[in-house]
């Protein structure tokens, strides 16, 4: 009997100690529970961090130098998704090859598609190249619902960030004013940056480019460039000799002197085309973290626009 009492006493002490040390206490205050956000891409992580500030922890599954269509996700992300409050995805099937598996495996009801902790960022953005008629992935086309590289227009960056701020405010109403204030700050900095980017790109409006993958419709629309062809015959389909010859002929005919290539594609075909046409190959970054200089959304555009304007100047 006395032994049992001792044990009970002992257990009570342990609980008391644990409560004092905070080890098993129920989250007493907001500070103890930052919202855990996982994003599929680095750009979405940037937007979430911009509005979330110190009230969130954000991590991207894909790295900025990876092709977001084909990410080999580390198993550690299953655990991170298991603990996440919110998953933000690009959608439009960009991540169809790798994200659904992680969502299924993580066993977290909160972040399942359609649940409160799943946010599809495409709903906030202007989406280009939405196919008319029947939607299929025929011939391997990886853009069946419209172009999923929509974050490359700063206006879409603003729209997505506003959408994320609203979502965070729903999840944490007590921090709504904080998220709104941070969104306004981001939006103002974006206004300033856009003025500079527009001014730098203005002399080159109307310039024609060829791109490797169809990553740039929102970017080129925004800055008034014209994409006259892609090295991939269809998004996700590697270049073949016949299509490459067509691209070379078309570039010669239209005097196209700049080829944009995402950092994760082989430069062999772009370089061969450049030799035939006297064009410059520019490795343009589609995502934050594509190079070490592109540390945030602003620096991503700074980096790309500096490279592009240099190439346009050199090929007047
Ligand atoms: Zn794509």
C-alpha cells in the first residue's frame, strides 16, 4: 500500500516537474505554436514567409534549382508534412509526379487535398494557356490545365501573397492584423521593385525569344516579350531533330537572338541551336534559390532581368 502511494506521489512529482519545465504543458500561448507551413516550391515558401513573419515556420520541398515537375522528394518530407498545419501547392498538376504520394503517405488529415490545411495557390493567380476543349495529358504534355509557372509575373506574386495572408488570418484570427500589415509591406516593396524592372525592360519590349520549356508566358507577357517557339516540342517532351531544325529555321527567319533555358535542362541542344543562329543562350531562373544570388522573390527578378537585358543589348 505504502509502495503504491509512493509511486503515485512520484508520478505526481514528475507531472509537476514536467509542467514547470513546459515539457507536457498544453500550449499556453501563441508563441509556443508557430504555424508549420510546408510548400511545394521555394517561391511559395517566400510568399508564405513574407506574410507569416515570426508567426510561421516555412519549408519548401523542392529546391529552387530543381525542375518542379520532377522532384525527388526526400522521405524526411513525409514527416514534415505529417506535422504541418498548412501545405501550399502550385497546383495545375505541376507537382502531380511527386506531391500526391507524399500527401498520401504523411497520414495528416489536415493537409489532404480539399482539407483546411491545403492551399492551392493557382486559385489566386492569372493563369495563361488554359486549354480549350478536352483536357488530357496526351503526348505527355505536363501543362494540361493551363500554365503552372504563373508565379513569374510579379502581379501574380502579389495576388498569391494576398491569398496566403488571408488563409493565415483564417487559421490564426488573433494574428490577422499582423499578416495584413506584412502583406502591405511586401506589396509596397513590390511596387517599387516593379517600377525599376519595368524601366530596365522597357527598351526591349517586343523582342522575340525562344525558350526551352514553356515556363515563361506570365513573365514575357508582363515585360512585353514575344515567345516565338520552344525547344521542347510540347511541355515535358525532350527535343527531337526535326523540331530542332524547325526552330533553327524559324529563328533565322524571325531574327531571334536569345534562347532562354531553365537551369535544369541539358544545354547541348540550346548551344547547337545558338551556333546555327548566332543567338545567345541565357540560363534564366524560374525559382528562388535557382542560384545562390537569387535568395528571395525580389532578387530572383533582379537576377533574371540583369541577365536578360545584357543579352538583349549584346544582340541588338
Ligand atoms: Zn512546366
